[in-house]
């Protein structure tokens, strides 16, 4: 074997491969940005940087399949509102965002994701004020600085309140401007190659903020350019009532009519899918980003996650926007997903290992990257999370996966993204979180003051 750049040894390993291989004491060898070897016992002697993982569990890096990074500077607002109430209160605040605000918000949110085990994240950005500047570029800059693998989704809204939509007219764009900007984002940022750090998707916001024409044309553009499609769907009963009244069908039926199904599509939330919708998702390979903490925070309902999985629907996890999940901690999502599934379906509804799969290979599958990330296997990218399980709150839990999912959230001994160490000893090494926190507080005060 050639010289390795990194060896992690003496740790328990949950590979999350197709047969669920685990080691009580094993090692991983990384060469460059790829996993070269995974095994049990002691690694071969070689020149490398060594990390002693004694007392730790090594997992694939977690994958976040739904977020709104800009909302990191509007946390805590409308804390007791329904989704539609929450949106109506926050749209006027979000109308004031600009490049600087988005960069600061994204940096804070991404650093928190990193410290909670995330190596790959999406973002669904759909608010583009006319004088806001290059907002997608600002969040890509933040992701590059923090060091996470990033899938920005160029969102859009063209259905303002004057035309029967929910958002105020001040935060919507014309279809022509949206499609032009979407094509430019793909041309400028999308990298389809193996190991890409940035990939773009197109993401019209929701059935109540986007016209059917824009949904159709965005899908056509995405498929012409070979990128994925994302939107919110079936999040609340208010949305279902809106679609029934406006389109004469459920949200799932509406999107199916518009061609928004297939393995290149994933929906955020998917709480209120009926049996027919679940069967359609399974048959078409359409994915769902399950966001349990946000769903509970907004009182939107509990997704039928066990039914989705049983039917064969691809499911990943998302923290959702920081304004509806103030902690933004990705490790909380597999635990919450498991608890919600068991609360509605009994103790057999979801296992701790299924919860870990949702947070890793499930998310990778939704993003079309399960051949690159989501499991610890030779040839895959070195995106790894090393969790400290020898703390006083974890000692005595014999099964490390149970300790990770059901125990107190453990500190990270290390987070590796693309072969690069981003977190060490529970500290983000790429940005100063204290400085970022002060910038976030300043940006939030300025944004709220601007709104009024």
C-alpha cells in the first residue's frame, strides 16, 4: 500500500454498508480524500497522521438533506406559531437579507452542523431580494470556509399574495428572472464529477408560493442540465387545504401532474402523504427529507416514516431552517426520528441502526451520491465522524450505536471531510465560532431593525 495520509485506529466502527458490517475495535486508512482500507484489529504500520480512536465510535459523516441556512439569523421569532403564521411573520424580515447577512448566517449554521457530525449538507435558498446581491455565492463561500461538502438548491417564488400565493409580492421574482438565475447557478457552480464539493439543485419553494408554469419549466431545465429537483411538500394540513381548494387535488397528486416525481426529485417533510402517495413515491424512486425536530417545533404533524421505508421510499434526514429548529444540530434528527416513529408505531417501528442509516446512506441516496458517501467502504470519499463515547454519560452503554442514537449527544473527537480534518476535540478548526457568534448576533439585530 502507498503511504496513507491518515489512519484512525482502536475505535468501534459502524460502516453502514449494505450488510451492516461493524467492528468492536477496528481501523480505517485514508489516502488523499478516499478510504483505502477498513478492517478489524490493528492497522498495518505506515507513515501517516494517526488518530487514536480508543473509546470512540466511527461512523460515516452525517448527511443533511434539507436546510435554510439564511434563517440562522432569525432564530427565536414566531416561536409559538403555525407554519403559515410563522411564514407571514418572517417573510418581511427575510426580505431584508443581503450577501453579508447570508454569509454570516450560513457560516454559523454550517459550523454547528459540522460540530454535530455533518459532512454533507444541502441548502434550500428561495428568498432573493432585488438588492440582495449574490446570495448563492455567499453561502458557497461560507461552506468552502467551514469545509463541508455542499449542495445549494437554487430556490424560487413567483406566486405572490396579489396572485393568490402566501408570500408578499416584495419577495417573489419573475419566472424569467428565476430561470435565468437558475441556469447561471448551474453553469457557475455545479460540479458533476466524483468527489465534488459543490453540486447545485433547482428548488421552487412550495405549491403555495410557486406557479405551475414555473414548476414545469424548472423541472425541464433541471433535467436538461442533469441536476436534481427539490421542494417542500405535504408539510401541513393548511397546505393540503390550499391545494384541494386551488388545484382540486392533494399536494402529491398536484406534483405528479406536473412531472415532479422520479429518482431525481426529493421532497422536504412529506408528513401528510396518504397510501396512494406513498405507493407513487416508492414506484418512482422519489425521495423524502424527514425533518422531525422542525415538524414538532411547528406542530405540523408526524411523518409516516416507517410506512415510507417499508414501501421502499428513499428517506433521509434534515434539520430544516434554523428559524424552525433553533439548535440546527444534525445528530438530534436520527434520535427524534426514532422516537416519533416509535411513539406512533410501537417499539418495532424503527431500530437505532435504521435511524443511523437515515442520517448517512439514506441522505446520500437522496442526493444521488450513495456511490461516493454515506458508508465506510474502500473507494468511497473520506467523510467520517469519530464520536467520543467514553464520557461519564455514555459509559455503561455497551452497544456504541445505541449510545450514539439514544444517549446524550456525544462530543466529536474528529470530523473528516474529503480527507481533511474539520473538527478536533469537539472544536471546529476552520472558523472561530465565538467570532462567528458575535457576527450572527449583530446581523440578526440589524435585520430585525431593518424590518421594523
